[in-house]
C-alpha cells in the first residue's frame, strides 16, 4: 500500500525536485529496456549528488523524489533520494506530489520531457526541466525538454517509459 504523500528532509522550505523516472531513463537509448529496474536504480544513484549539491543556478541541498512505475516499482530510496512507486500512472503520481507540496515560497521543479505532464505541473506552479538537467547533458538546468524521443529499440516512441 502506498504511503501518504510526504516529502522528508532537507526540509519543507527546501526546493523540491521531482524526477519522472520513466521519462528520464527512456531519454537515452542505452539499453534500459533490458533491465528497467536496474536503470531506475542507476538514475536514483546519480541523483544523490544532485540532492546534496543542487543544480546549476540552484544550490543544494534539494529534496529529491524519484517517481517510478511499471517494472521499476519497488526500487528503494537511498539517503538523499526518496523513491515513490506509482501504483498506476507515474504522471498522475507526480501531479499528486506537486499539488501536495505546493506552498507559498516553495520552489517546485519537475524533470520530464513529457509535454502533457509539463503542462499539468506548470499549472500547479512547478517549473519543468528537461532530462538532461539530471543526466549530465550539455544544456544544464535550463534544458527545456531535451532528448525525449528515444523510447527503446527503434527509438520511435514519443515518451521513453521504464515500465
């Protein structure tokens, strides 16, 4: 059973970075489809320094939440990165998290290239960032969407999914 939406340290006023695991993992055709859970774990581990150090133009610490779905459900959190397994749609769970954490003065950021999700979280006051923001791409924190086209073998999907 999924726990209530609750974001833990570094504190309620720290910027919150919510990462669309399926979209970010699927943004690079690196074989993630052969081991979706392992790909989500590698992404989780790559987010640890982001939680501590922040992003260009946004110093840490950050509250970081990685939302996983499908075959990646059950990936455990690690110090600095909370992992939330979406019982259904990862996008819906991300919207729930953003809505629950919206507060005056709280900076909310969502990493995804999914246009529909970006629109939904922007309407709630969150700032969308592209996958390269946390994948180490050249465009850094200003990445407007980045590489969302590759979705596995053939790379023809509109959204990389890790389910």
